[in-house]
C-alpha cells in the first residue's frame, strides 16, 4: 500500500481482509511519524520508499497525490508489479497512455480505483438505463457537493468530478465526445471550488451534467437519470433507499404537454463495500490475467474528460475529446466472479 493517508488507510484495511492476499505492507515516507504506523517498520510490514519495498511485494496500490501517479506507477510496473492506482489514473492523457503501454509491455495488470463502478446501486442504475426500463434516456444529472475538503494541488474538477465521470461512462456504456466546463474561485485564488460540466455523448444522443463543489452547506451525492417513461434517482447518502424509481414522465398528446404520475419504488440492493469488491476484483485479475472492469482504458477515458474540462475552463468553449487524444474502447462486461487464487503480497 503506497500512501497511507485518509484514503490509503482505508485501502490498507480492505486489502488486509481480501481473500488471496497473504501479506500487506505500508509504504510511506512519513511512516515513522504516523500514529499507529511506526511499529510496522520494525516488523518488516512497513517501508519508507517504494524502492525498498519492491523486492517484497507482488502488487502495489497507489494512493498518493495525482501528480505522483505516473512516476510511481511506472516504477512499479517496470519492476514487474501489478498496479492499482487511485483516481485519477494520471493528470494528463499522455501520462495515462504511458502507464497503459508500460503495463502492456510488462505483461502486468493495470487497474484504476473507480470505486463507484463496484457499487451495487450504480450497477442497478446502469441496468435501468441499459434495459430501457426508463424508456429513451434524455439525460443524466449528477451533484457531488460538500463543505470542503479544499485541496492544495488541484481544483474541484480534478478532485471530485472523476467519480461522476466514471459513473456516467459506466451507466451509459460509452465515453463522451465533447465537454464544456465553467467554474468559479470563491475562496482559493488559484483553484476553482465550484464547477459545472456538460458532457456530450453525441453518438447516443445523451448529455450528462455534473455539478461539483467544495462550498456547499449540504453533503450531496446524487445522480438522476431522466427517461421518456420513468426517472431514477441514485442517492449515495440514503443507506435505506439508494435507488428510487419514479414512474413519472412528460409527453405530448394532441399537441399538448401531458404529465404521467405513477408510484415510486425502491428496489432492494445488496450492499457490499465497494472498496472491498474492487480489491477482490483486482486480486482476481492479477492472478487470472482477466482484464479489469476499470482498466487503463477506463482510467484514460476519465482523464481525457478532466483534461478537456480544464481546457474548456481556460478557454471558455466546448472542447472535443479528439483534441486531447483518441478515445479508448469502452468495456461493458460484468465483473467476473473471483476464482480460487494463490496468496499474493501487496
């Protein structure tokens, strides 16, 4: 586990409980100073550098600041290690492509931590859209709002939007062709703390709207899918009813706008911690050679949108993703059921 801060410590906990993982070590230059972590150095369960840890591990989970993802990922890959990198995969499409090529050359697994692609409620929303239970999909609308946490190295788009971009790509089974972004800096003089993105999935006639903010009094984690027959709302803060299906629609009849108001239903969704599902999938892929659901191409697709959004923000215009780099293939298969595995060390 490379980087044991807020998110890395969660990854450390989950990896320790993942079947097939024989040993987990912590890697962080701050390890001697971290409460409850310093003792790991004496037991051989902790290292202060990736270089020192490499001879003792089979795989690396990288949970460090985004700017370090490419150099650290390349170092691990070139040492023959399987790699899971937290979102975003890289800070540029070129960096993401470099990681993809390096993993291909080394014959190792490269996976990105798009945790929501391992969330049962997101899978349910995808099924509702893909099966056309909602009818023809009109648009997706996402809101990810909170009071903080301000980052010192990136704006709110790079920090929060990767979640919603990966959800949109996963639910739609596609990547957008264009992005338009606008935002404001209210508190920080350098980085935007409120932003809106409009993603154009032109080839399927759908738009996705994303609102992200570090400056809102509420914690909001909502995705709304609006179709011609029904509408569905995914609320990640509602542990009892993460998905609500509204039998509501608007249509034209005899030249007039008509409204249909039906019942609201909430399907039962089995909850498995997405981070744990993701960890099991990573171990399965690295031991069987299967292609991860959130593979390098998936990570690249998200990075391309982020890069295009930053360009749109700077130039105040719609940006085609072809301006950033070529679009990757999308992946729509189900998550494989993990088979029996030999123990590994991460």
